[in-house]
């Protein structure tokens, strides 16, 4: 399955480093070539000799080793691999990678590599839950780093349990295979994965049997876009992820504005982007309400969906769903509705004159929420679908509506965005404009959600 694939395994300094040795074995069994880099901390837990014996390759430890640099420099180490795996990814290594520090060989490789990076975090649950780690996680995810784990269970520290155990070697192997398959999805989580983790934690707390390993780790689901998010299990294991504990409101789809009982004004919005954002926010641990106009899409798993038809219904549903920490207005709300829609089907007249349809302006939901005097979400994000002068109009909209960010996209017929799978967007904030590469709508959603998590973590830190 992995034959011919080259893995650069960075082993960080944590108790879970012993599992990295098993990981080498598992990867080799599947035909991968594994080359190891060990931090100084890692060498306190396992020896380079063991890693060398298992990988049958020289193990690299020093940034300034003359022989290594002359022989195989850090750039070559990364160039000669297909994937960089960091296991265990300690809080320190994540912080270094998130900030671009490069004072040892491991962090240097992470800064220099242009290969995909998969991290398997492992740390004490309090370190994992710390806002600093949350921020680093959001930054790394936004940078495109993939994650597997951590799982819940007992810690090396006596009597401690919680989320922070490194994913099991076979879970990491599955994530490696998924990452190398180039976007292929890792196996969907088993229905009861949360229960499994929860029971594991419970058993650990009771000092009981070894917790069963979940079939797939939570972070696989968040960051690799694997199958649907598991349904939340209220009152059980609290949600994990960079948006855990946050409430996110998303609007999606078009609105239908009735002309008479059988006819309406609509637009071409499919709801794909808004639904993807709601799904990504739920996968990142948020409690999500999705207010959706009429769409032909399944409800995203783990999301509360409120279905509406008209702009006025959408406004009501949005108001009812507040408060929220962040609100993302993706819906293509009709700007106008027909004044006094007919109660009966409008009939053709004998003289052939078409009916005169008087239009009135709909409420602007985004502007209303952005300008709320109290209870405004900390972060309000609007979308700007434009067919020309995309950035110019988006910047004007940011100022006019009073929202914090505008995600601008070109929806001219030649762009294929409306109803399509892919999207090319620009993120317009008070700081400037970021041009994002063309991605599919799920990737846009994940990236936006990672940015939202980052902004909320910063807002929280500053509060
Ligand atoms: O003004 P325009 O329709 O181009 O603005 C687009 C943004 O405003 C989107 O975020 C859309 O969801 C939101 N909007 C709204 N209510 C309206 C019109 C647009 O929330 N009536």
C-alpha cells in the first residue's frame, strides 16, 4: 500500500516517542521507506539506535552536524520524502512550527519543507486545551498541516486522563495513506466513535482496562475532510477542536420570494459553500446553526438546520439563533421581493398584457447583524458574489455593511462558481486582501473555519 513511498518521520520529545518506533515498523511493513529525525527531547525517551535499527536508515539529530550537512542537508531530507510525519508532535514542536521557529533540525525541516506535513499531537490534556495550543493548532491547520489525533485516554502522568494521547500507530498509518492518496479520504469514523473515546476515558478514570482505540481519530475528521462529522453526543464527551465551546451561525442557499402561490423569484445559489462552512465549523467542534434557503443538499451532520424560504423568514431565523460567537452570511439573499404577492395564481389577461410586478427591498440580514447595538457576534463574515470589479465592490461592501470580513468571489457565468464544485475567493479584512488559490468548496470552508478559530482565539485572548 505504501510501497515506494518515502516518509520523513520527525520524532518529538514526549513519552509517546516509544510509539513512534512501532510506527516505523508499521510503515516499513507496508513497503514505505522511513527516514527519522529525532529532537533532543526525543532522545531522552528513545535512542537513535533503536530508530536506526527499525528504519534501517541513518537517524538525523543535529542541525549543525558537519557530516550530515555535507552528506545530506536538511533541505535534501525533506526533498527526498513524499510526506513529513511528526509523531509525537509535542506542544513545543507545534508552537515552533506555528511560529516558524527553526532552531533545531526538526523545526528547521518543518519550516523548509514543501511536502505535506501530518502531525500526531501528544501532550498533557491541559496543554492540549491551553489557548496557546488552540491558536497554534488553528494556525497550522490554516497553513495546510494535517492532523491525526490526539485521542482521549489515560496519560503517563499518574491518575491523569483526558484528550492528549497520541493516535495509535495504525491510526497514523491510515492517515499517512490518506494523505499520500492525494486528498483521498480516510475511513469514515465509526458511528459510536465518541462513545468509544468516552468509554475509554471512563475506564481510564476508573483505573480499569486499557481504553479501546477509536477506529479513526477526531482530527482526521476535522482536517482531512474525511466522511461526515459524527453527530454530537450532548452531555457526553465535550466536543474537541479549535472551535470547541463556540457557537457559529451560518446562512446558506438562495431565498425564494413568492410572486404568487406557484411562482417565485430565486437565484442560482446551490448552497454548497454555506453548507460546507457549516459542516467544517461543526467538525471543528462548534455548535452550529445553519439557516438555509431551499437547496437540494443533505443537512450537514451534527448541525442544527433551520429551513426557510424568504429573506424575511431568514432574518427571523437568524435573530432567533443569536447569540453566536461568529456568524457567516453565505446565503444569496434576494435583494427584492414582490410587493403584495398574489394570494391566487396570477392569470393571463385577455389583452395579453403582462402583470406589473412592483418590487420592494428585502431586509439586509448581514448589515442588520453587523450593526447590532448589543449582542453582535465577535466576528461577522459576509460574502460578496460579484460578476465584475470583484475586489472593488467587496471592499465597498465591507465598509457599507459593517461586517468584519468579506469573502469575495467571482460568480460571472464563465467562472462556473454558481452550482459548481470549485471556488476562487479573496478574503477582504481591515488589514487587506488575501487571494486564495482556487480550491474546492470544502477546502475553502475548512480554511475559512480555521481562520475563524484563529480570530476567535485571538479575540478571546485579548478579552
Ligand atoms: O449586497 P450583497 O447581496 O451583494 O451582499 C452579499 C452579502 O450580504 C452576503 O453575505 C449575503 O448573505 C448578505 N446579504 C444579506 N441580506 C440581504 C442581502 C445580502 O444578509 N438582503
